[in-house]
C-alpha cells in the first residue's frame, strides 16, 4: 500500500491496526470469516471504476466487454456451485438481496410469515425496526419453548390462518438444521412463495452438509462472506420462471450501478468454494463447532437447543447471571471476539440481551481443529463463570497469542 501510506497515513494506520487485530485475535463472530488473499486482491482493482448498470450484453454504458466476461463467469460459477437455474450476482448485501426478492414477489400490503428475530430470524425478514415491516404485513413463527428448535406445527398453523403470500425460512442465530423441504411443503399448501435465506449456512449447503434449499424454495438469498468465505456481498438464486422478475427487482428496482470489483471477487470465491479443500474445511467447521459446544456443555454452560448442527452456538447466560454485553466485552479484552445476541423468549433488550453467539467458521479457515477448540471452549467457560478474575483473562490472552502464532492468517499482509 505504498500510495496510501503517503497520501493518507491516518487511514493507512487504522487499516494496519485492524489487520493486526484480526491476526492477533480469535474471530468467533458467527457471521465473520477470513476471505482469501485472492478475493482481497480482486476487490482492490480498477473494476471499481466502472459503471455497468444493466446486465451482461445489456448495459447502459459502453466499455463493458471485459466486465461482461467477469459477471458472466460469476453467474455461471454461481449456477454450478448452487445447482441453480438462475442467479443474480448484483445484490450489494444480504438485506439488499432480500428487499429485491420481496419487490419481485410481493405487492405493498402483502403478508410475510418469517422467523421471529429473537428466535433466530433476521432484521430484514420483517422486524419492526426494518422498512420491511412498513411495506408488508408481518407475522412470525418461532421455536418450541422446550426444544428451542423450530416449531413446524406452529408455523403450519400460522400459515393456514394468515395465508401469507411469502414464507421466509433461514436465520441468523439459529444453531440447528432448518428443514427447508418441510417449510416448502407448507408454502405450497397455501400457494405462497418460499424464500430461503441461507446466508449463515451457504458454505455448509454447497458442501452438502445441511438440508438443501435448492428445489425446496422458489428463491434463495445468501450473503457471500460468512461460511461461504467470499467478499462482503450477496446473490439471489431463483427458479428460471422468476428470473426476469428478480433481475428487474435488483436493477433498476432497488439498485443502480453494480459493484463489479465485488462481483469479480464473488466469482473468485465461487471457484474456491467448488474445491475439495473447501468441502473439507466446511466439514471441519461443523466438527469444530460441535467440539466447542461439547466443551461448553461439559462445563455446565447452557446452550440454546442444547448444542449445534452448524457453525454456530448460542449460549444462554441467564444461569451465570451475566449479560450478553458483559460477556462479549470481557472476552474481547482477551482478544476473543464474539457478539451478544437475543435468545428465544429473552426478557432483556436487544442492546444487552441474555445470549452470546459464537461461531467456528473463521477459526476453521485459520486451521484450528478439535484440540484447539477444546482449549478455547474451556477458556471461555472459565471466563464466563468467573467474569471478574484477572488471572483467567491473562491466561486467556496467553492462549490467544499462542494459537494465533501457531495458526497465522494473512501471512502476506504486512503488519
Ligand atoms: N448481521 C449478520 C449476522 O451477524 O448474523 C446478519 O446479517
């Protein structure tokens, strides 16, 4: 970054500090990951300079012959990776992808049935705080209070009573497998569209480690930077009969010029996600999350739903008498990064809820395996049970240093 160093030392310094923070900490935020150097290189290119409103061979600007090739590579790879009939690779983010899908499938005032935010759903699925709740009538399903897994009977009852035009499956803080086929059957019964938002589990899905949403949903949205390990962005996957509607909804519906440097980076990500190594890493992600969950459970830490089937774990902190924010802050002091999260039936507010969400995706990318997950799980359990013990925090910092030295990430990036 020789130009940035000279032109803007302030921003350069902050980038270096953030690089070091990522390299010297344990990134356990379930939605984060380390993208590859190849993806990082692609994002920092002149592709960022180009306007390309429209789609390959149908642009509103000249000079797009190479951009068209890049976007076509991205589309074709995405179709192969997701075994999809149609993919729109232009959405900037998961929320943009969801908004475009709603715009394609619904009219203002239509009804959406989605998972409650506090039970694991996502803001863009119709939370009160989101624009979505002002445009559509929202009802929610949730988890069973005993099992803390999706209550499909309740979902069916609400679907039959409300007759929504759209049912959304998918979640942000739900540690168990989602039965997309079952939800699809419910949607078909009431002639509703089914949108599966697989943002968190996309990597697991393409590695065949999670129930498939392909052929079990009309539209699938996903971000590309979580388990999929690509750039910060999203795509929409659809049946071919919805292709035109989806494309029109993305552009000119809700977006202008596509981010072609990010689309190129998504193409690189999709190529990497088709490799045997990627599949193996996704298997390891689940093994790592499972080991972490088992270690926490062995230390009497309560996990929502009693464990995990995925990359994600949700701790219920209520028995420990600390809040999610306290827990996340204490762990961050030891360079262990997690996030506070609402849990099902939480009586605390979203800005200081009763849960702590952990993920194993980034640590797995870094090369950590079960042995290390046991050490990390034991350390987190000790700290959560004794939040004010400085000695334990120092021990945790030492472990983090040892592991990040042993499993370095981004060795080519200067720090
Ligand atoms: N905010 C993301 C997450 O952390 O799960 C979802 O968009």
